[in-house]
């Protein structure tokens, strides 16, 4: 196309020059003038042609530059997208590696716990019987239940039951409390009362408690991976917190899963908490440093040291509804708690909130108790009235999508200005 254009332009220039030369010759000019005019016109046309060609070339060059710029923009966009994909891949690889490390640690921890159960199962039996003047006969050893328990733990027949903890008065589920249950080979549930009688004399309760706690963490982590993150109370014994063999491994496991901190609340009994040793207190602090919180249950004495609870990162205290109601009495026409006669009963929950502790009324069984605890300004409750413990593999999984941890922490306040 460019060559055809050039040929046409040259022919046009030649014709114009010839016309000008012939015109001058016919008007009386000589051949010399005509030839000079012809050459001058040709030169002028060629100069004009050069300028036109340069203009065309500049236009083409600008087009090519714009095309290069467009290609550069497209390439840059692709590079940015590729960089984002590489970052996602790197994160996925990092997550997979961390999960692999965590899984490897879990496998080792599980093996250690099961082996510990096996060793301690074989060792304490003869002294246990000899202290009672008996002989370690096959009939005397609690082989049946112990073998069932050990097989259930080793084969992962550990179920987690969840009971809802609700906000009042809306009764919206804001937490769950976990309960562990074992199953035998036939699928029958083994309640704690059934294996405690044989596990405690054999010295196995620490190992069993540790393994059940470990299972609870596993299941909470699985729920978190499925974007079903809920706040779950999980019992932990002070013996586990003071176990030099178990706790370091358990702490490493939680460090690898510290994102579970908003969703996992460790629960201890009041008597065990108040009798905690220095080692146990320091280990509680290590968990608190990772962002994990604590809850106090089995509360019988309402005269709590709130400053001590705050220092130990205890954020929740569970008291049986009937225990609270039995504590109510009137002094000088004021409704107070027997344990705290100088404090109005309805201000007890408010006082605890000022120390960062939320009071939970548990074991709520009837509507009358709900009315009474609402008058005490208690914002959270738990009990069979709101739902019985159910296996997590059933309908609870469908409910676990709500609420997220960010909303779990925000409890409804009946006295917004008072806090």
C-alpha cells in the first residue's frame, strides 16, 4: 500500500511540473525557462513529498508507540495479576506447610498420650490391688472397661457434645460449652461416670483429660477451617496445666493454631483455680499471652477476688442459676446476696463487668429462673431450657455458622451507661 501511494504521488508531481513548464513555454517563455520551471516544480514537489512522507511516518510511529504502550499496560496488568496469584500460592504453600507441621505435632502428641495410657495401664494395677490385700488376678483387673477406654481413645472414638450458651433476653446463641464422650466399638456412648471408677485408681485421668482436651482443640480448629468459628468453652484441668510432659507440647500446638484464640475459652473449676500452684499460674499466663481466655465454673462462693480473676485473664464466671437465687436475701428492704451483703444483688453482675468479667447463669431449667436472673442484670445464660448437649456431628454443625468470634465477645448490655 505504501509503494502504490508513493508511485501515485510521484506521477502526480511529474504531471504538475510538466503542466507548469508547458504553460510557461506556451506563454512565450523559452525552452530554458520551461526546463528550469520543470526542474523547480519537481524539486518543490519532492520537498513537499518528503514532508508528507515524514508526517505519515510520524503518524505511523505514534500509532506504534501507542500500540506498545497498550501492550505494556496489558503486560503490566498481567504481571500484577500473576504477582497476586504467586502471593496467594506462596500463602497457600505456607499454610499447607504450617498445617503439615501442626498435623505432624498432633500425631506425635496423640501417640505419646496413647502410649502413656498404655504404660500407666500396665503399671499401677498390682500396687493398687496389693494395697487392698488382693492378688492381681485376671478377674480382679478392670480389663474390660480399661481396654474399651484405651481403644476408644486410640481409634478416635471421641465425640464432642455442644450445649448452647445464649444472650438474654434475645436467647441468641453466643457460645457453646463442650462435653467429651467416648464410644465403644459398637457405637455405644461411654459416659464419664462409667470409666471414672476404673480410670482414677489406675492413674489415667490426667492422660485421659489431656487427650480429651486435645480432641476438643482439633474439632474447634476443623470448625474454624470451615468458616464456622464459634466461641467454645473447653474444660482444662489444673493437672494438665501443671503436667511437665504434656503442657509444653500442648503449648506448641496452640502456638501453631493461635488463630483459634477468639474461639476457644479454657474452663477450670473454682476450687482448682484458687488452689493453683505457681507453675500452673505461669502456664495459664503463657496461654493468655497467646490470646486465649479463661472461664471459672463450679462456683460455690460468690465472694470472688475480682482483681485476681482479672490478673489471671479470667473473662467469664459461671454460677448455677439456683445457687444465685438461693443467695438472695433482703436486708433493710434491699435485695442482696448473702455472700455480699453490702452490695445490691442487681449490681453484682455490673461490678464483675467493671473488672472485665462476664457473669453467666448456668443450669437454667425453667422460665421463672430466666425472669429472676434478668432482674439481676445477667446477660448470658446456659441450661437445658435453651438446649441440651448435642453431638457436633448432628444438627449443631449447621448452626455453628453463627456467630463469628468478633460478635461473640460483644455481650448485650442492659445498662449501657453503667459500664
